[in-house]
C-alpha cells in the first residue's frame, strides 16, 4: 500500500488504543509539559493525536526516513529523528515517559529495545507499550474465514513479525529491568455500527496475502467476510496486550 494508505491504517489503530493511552499516561502522572518519546513513530499517527489533546514536548524516532517526512507534515511541532530503537541516540534519563505502539512484534530484539527505552527514561518515569498483538492466538469464525486468519498469520511471520509478542510483553518488561506496574489486554466488542469490514482492513489483508493468493481468491474471502458480518456470525479477535513499567529510582547497569 502507499504510505498515505498506511497512515490511514495507523490512524485507525491509534483510535483503537486512544482510551488505554489516556489511561496509561494518567497512571504515569505526566505533567502538562512532560517530555515524551515515541519509539517507532512511523507516519506520526499517535503523535498527531497526542498533539491535539496535550501540550507535551514530543519526540519521535523511526528507522524509515519516508515515514518521518510524512510525519513532519502531520505533526510539525514534534521533534523527529531517524534512528533505530535498538540504539537510541539520546542521553540517559532524558524523558519523562517513552512509549511504543504496535512496534515490538516487528523488531529484531524486543528486549534490547525495551532496555534502550528504559535507559533514556528518567528514574521513576514510565516505559509504556500501548499495543502488542498476539497473532498466534487469533480467533476467526465461521469457516472458511478461520483459514483466512491462518494464512494472514503465516504471512505476518514471513514478513518478520513475532506472532507471540503479546503474551511475552509483561515478561519482557521485567527482563528489561522495569518495575511492571500493570499489563492487560484491549477489549473487543461488536455492534451493528461496526460489523461491516472497512476498506482499510481489507487493504491490509490484500497487502499481506498478495504473494500467496490470487485476487479472485481474495475477493471470495472478502465476500464471505462481509456476509458473515451481516449475518452476525463473524468473530475476529486478535488478543492485543499493553503494559506500563517504571524505571527504578536506583537502576542496575544491565
């Protein structure tokens, strides 16, 4: 998909996690002028939402330069830099809070990224993962849509995703030397207003499965998907976890 289309998808995901973000930021006790960092900011979807709601001093980093250029257009007041989350170009104890959003499942070493997030966060500050899905536990019904879910999970694995990241989140926070305050899972609900799959969802599915399935086959699955939603029989649930940890006041060197 084009970057503009991905941005719309990221905005949709940011909407899914908006309430839990507000909740976790409140628990972190962030002040109006808090200095915060997003690791893996992409096109700026989350940063742009935060800019509307708060006066935080925001910084975002991403490894993809094109995404950062796009992000600068959506959130011109944010400080943006091209960098790798495995080795953040910031001094120790630099931010009041550091967070990520649908990131850790895509990185080579989630533990190292969390250690870097911990390092650049002030003692007593918060490290937050807003959303990490557990695609290995994906639930799809009815048949044949369970097969569609399986194929998409395989495709994500091929792309490099860690499909078990969600269930490992709390454990990885603790291994990174953070004091785990809480972890949980985003809820799910279905109502007539959201039972028809949107174009963004199917653009993502088509992008994931373009190399393993013909357009005709994908269209058949899409028709079955829409029919199941309309009949009230569709179930689609990917457990998505969040976590908040505090940097200890006295931090070990590990």
